[in-house]
């Protein structure tokens, strides 16, 4: 029983065969998927997808690289969309400094990040956090502006085990995906070894980040069995146990999923 806590099935990579891919997931052991919003258009596509598939849930939120999509009017609209049926979190939101040199742009990212954290609190929804090349700023904002409220997940966790400890102390889950199966992912394997299974959830970030042996190819929630297998090997437990515990963790994370 697999719960994919983070996928993007609205992505163009599935335009040719989306129905086909999605209709097979349940036969492959995938029971629940949360489709995550990125930009404004993706968010609307997510809402459309979740209305069609009973086992799929969604989020409302704007990714730090897409904040040019945001303005006051749309922000108000987002608040209303948060109340739609099967919307279970605000995300993915956060900071991404990878392409950004301009300090003003970074400041804008932080402002919209904080506002979306506030929105999550108001709407009593957990948050899905994206952080790239901004570990310290992300952590400080999470600690100061959100900790202890609605909970959430640090998606595609890529930080140190020390920072992972800090996040779990604040009550967040860590999202673990295909990267953990890569040979060179030493830090992440260490995180998985040291952090209790009770704080981990499985995620694909499909269509990206496929696990070995599909690395570089289009991802599918069904491939999470390889991620579970790797976590099981690291922790010395069975794959079934990993799938079962992370499934229940995902239900604790996304309280709106039934
Ligand atoms: Ni994502």
C-alpha cells in the first residue's frame, strides 16, 4: 500500500497518456496520491484532476519560482480555493535561490512564502515546503512563522541530518523520494538512517527524480516501491513495513485525506 505524497500528474510529460498511467496506479499498489500545485495554471489543472479521480487529492499554492503568477486578487482567490473539496494542503511553497542573484527577488520570495504560510494557518491546512539553495532562510522562516501550527512536509529533503532533527522537533515530516536510491546520495542515506521512520513520507515528485533503475526516465508513483526498498535496506526492516508506516504517516500529515 503506497501513498505518494507529492506528484505532478498535470505535467506536460503525461499529456499523451495521462488516463492510461493514472488508471493503472491502483493495480500497482498505489492507494493515494496528492497532486501538488506549482504555478497558477498547474493549480487549476490540479483541481480539475482531483475532481476526476477519487483517490487523488491536491494542494493550492504557488512555488517560489512562479511567484510572478501572484497578485493580491489571486491571493484572495487562492484562499477560496483552499476550501474546495479534497484540497488537503498549501503548497508547494518555499524558497528557491538556485537561479536567483537579485536580492530583491529573494526578498519577494520570502514575502510570498510568509504570506502563504499565514494562509495555511488561517485555513488550517498543512504546508508542502520546497527549499533549494536556501536551507538556512527556509528553516528560520518555518521556525519563526509557522512551527507548532498546522504541520507539513519538507519536500524532497536534501539537507543535513542536524537540520532534519530540527525540523522533526518542530513536528514536520521529511519527504523521501528517488534520490535516496542514487549511489552518491550519502547525506540523504545518513538522514534516513538517523531519523525515525515515524517522521518520513514517500514522494515521487513525478515526472521528475525517478529512482534507480529508472533514473533519468519519467517517474511514476508505482516506482515508490524502489524507494521503500532502499529505506528498508538502510533501516534493516521489511519493505512492507516501510510502506505501511509511511502510509499512516501520510494520513497524519494530510488530515483531509480519507
Ligand atoms: Ni514538486
